[in-house]
């Protein structure tokens, strides 16, 4: 890899709160800072909960003072001048990018393509670039690198969109994270944590499978932690369920380590993912995980019957049976729990930082 050369790097992110993509961007700032680089973080929204490293330019705070179109132009010019005056070696853009005209202007005028790295943090690539392959390559094809956080995303970028600059760098996990003292749930429970948006996370499938399982009959609770536009709807749905007494909602917590570590296991039921932090963080705390086999990420991380269970997506019966198996089969559970942390060591910050260092050099 050669001797590290100090770079000046600008990480652009929608916010530093709420989701796995934002958490990964915050960790990236810490990793690159630890490598000795000068890191700046630019946030579009004034929403900051995660720890980060470097100098912060909070465009969201400025937006709250003037959110009209004139304020938008002022923020654009401010950001333009910030980039030019700092003369960054690289800009790493982690945002979702759905407004095509705006993104064309950003990619061709605001950024310098040869110094720009775009991160694609979800298999649902429509959130990051046009579906038209020619247009997508016209906007992003001349970038220094396009990072897919899973092998499936990178393969899609290469095969469907013909990006020759696409490579894979997985999301990192902090293997050293420790439990934080919190008020714990009484009794056994399983856990979902993430954004409560059903069109992405498919929490409806989780609720159906839990109701079909035997867990609530054993007084094993289902804890759902997070915020999102569908939270009120989920609460109404739960109120009408026969097992509603055993389902509990918790607010978003940026440091849920103790809650994760003390869960029997976690469950992920998404329509799609990128490289899900929920699985990484669960396993790093020795908590097994059951996940649907969605695109993309779960099949890369979960080794069936070894650190958790991987089940067919949208199959309520299969998911319910997996819940029963992991709870009642003590040998299976103990084996998965024993191997969980070891199974994600390769995704630790040190290893992922080396991959970033290699391309920055």
C-alpha cells in the first residue's frame, strides 16, 4: 500500500443521525482522521447524533435560517467557495441523489470529477442515480471512484451501468464497542432497530411472523426501536393484534449497544438493503441475527446456522419458524452466539480503513 500520504478530504452526507448510511459516513470520518488525513464533514441537514471526526460545515443549520430558493443559491455558492478555498484532494459524497438536474449541476460544476468518490449505500440504486444507464454514466462515469458497499451493488454498477470505476468497500463495524449502561427490558426479547419506513424495512412482515411464532406464548417480547413516518401506523396495527401486550416501541437511540447485546437475537426483514449495519452491530455484540435474504448484504454477512439464520424473503411462515428455531433450539442458539463476533472481524475499522487508504494513495 505504500507510506500513507496525508490528504485533505471532504465527506458530504445528508445528516449525521438516524440511519445506517449516516452512521457509516460518521465512522468513515473517524477512520480517515485516525489515518492522519485532514477531514471535513458537510451535512445537508441540521441533524447530528453520531460521533464524527473533523471540521463540520453544517449547511442544514444555515438552511433553517433561510429555506427559500434564494437561500438555496446562497448555500450552493457557500459550498462552492468552501470546496475551492480548501482545495480538497477528494470529496466523498454519501448522500442519496434523486434530483437528476441538481445532481448533474453538482457533479459537473460543484465537484471536480477526478477528485470525487460517490458512495452507493443501497441496492435500490434509483435513490442514487438515474435508471437510464447512459445518463447515469454521463453524470458519474468520470468520477474517480464509485463505491458499492456490497459485492452485489458493485456487480450491478458494472453490469447494468457499465461503470469501470466501481469497486467494493464494505461498511465497517466497531468491534471494540462496549455495552452502555441503560435501563434494560425485563425478560427475554428479540429486537428490530432501524428506520420505521415500511416500504424499505418491511416491518409489517416482522409483525406477521412474530404473531405466527411461538415466542409471545413464551412471553418473549418484540422490541421495535427507531423513528420514521410509519411508526404511528405500526402502533395502530399492533394494537389490533392478539399479541400486542408483548410488542413494545422504543424511541431512536444513537447508542443502543446494551439493548442489542441483551437481546436474544435481532431480526431484519427489509425489501432491500446495502450492507446492513443492523446485522454487523448485532454480531459484533455477540447477538445472533435472523435476516431475510434480500438484495443486498445479508447473504454476505450471515452464515446460515453458524452466526444466525437466513430465510426466504416475504415468507411469513419461514420467518416465524426461524424465530422458533433460534429461540427453542439451544444448541443452535449457543453455537450462533459463540461464533457471532468472530464472523464479522474482517469488517473491523482497521481492515476497512486499509481499503480506503489504498484508493486514497
